[in-house]
C-alpha cells in the first residue's frame, strides 16, 4: 500500500512534514487506571505550559492555523484536531476516555501539541493520499451510517475515493476509527520543519515505544516531506 502527499501540499506549505507509523499486532482494550493517569498528566502539563497566552496566538497552535490558511481552509470554521483538543483542555475539561489506544495517543498529541490521528487498516482498502478532492469522493461522518459527497477542491486525507479526514486536519471518518478490537493501525502525524520538528520526532519516538511496550505490537516508521512525497508499506 502507498501513502502519497500531493506536490501541491508542499507548494503551499513547504515546511510541512508527515510522520507515518504503521503498527501491527496491537492488543488494545479498555483504558486502565494507569492510562487514565498518563492522559490526566498530559492535560495538566498542557494547561501549565500554554497558560497566559491566547490559544490562537500560541506558537504551538499558530503554526497549524497558518498551514490551514495556506491550504485555503478557514481555521476558525474547521478547527484542526490538536487545537480542538487543546481548547477543551485549556477550559479545564478533561478529554473523553475512549479506549487505551485512543487515550494514550491523545496524551502524546497533548504532550507535544502535535497532530496525531490513527486509522484502522481493516477499513482501508485503497492507497492513502493527502490531496485535493475530486468528483466521486465521499465521506462517512463519525457515528453516521450513510456516506455524503464531498465537493472537489477540498484538502483531505483519503483512501481511494473514501475520505478519511476532511479539511485536512479537521474531522475523521467513522471508517477507520480505532476501537478496542483494532490491531493494525496506520498513524499519521503532521508537523513542521525548523523549531517544530523536534516535537514531531519526539512524538514519533513516544508512539513507537507505546506500540511495542503497551500494546505488544511491531511498527514501521516513515517521514514524508517535499523530497520524499510517497512511501510504501505492506497492507
């Protein structure tokens, strides 16, 4: 299976970097007390680190908002996932506990203020792309039974004609959601070169360790950038 980022994405955001981790043989399950403590600690750490600066202006968040604007996406209307989580946490509200894998991935996302999404490979039937939508692309909203059409020209993460995440970093599909039974996952992290790159690297390392030590799986890791716009892995 291939994962490819359209050249246009790097034309409008030359500094964007994609970390791809393919995890296999994971044993997921309910959130344990220790898992909950890890996510709670990440929430507390974020409140301490980001306190005192308006969220939209904080450099950790502003870099994502700028990237969305460059891609023609209104960051106020289509709030990216990392900003959405951060906003909830900064209001003093804990994130919902879903399952061990989701919750510990959220802990990593909060710890490094990094965009991190996981997609169950059992729902992925075609090559993965980050590209502008085309005629025939469709999306199944979270919790919905039916697909909806997507107009051409929207930046998305997609598997063939099935959109996995709309408005690039905004809303994931019902298809590919990580459940307690998920075993094989493709994780997509989005970061940037320069000062932000160490966050991406650290998040990748934490995720790799999580896959092996907490969930008993194996992994392959890749970096996709303007000089390496496509990678391939076993489905």
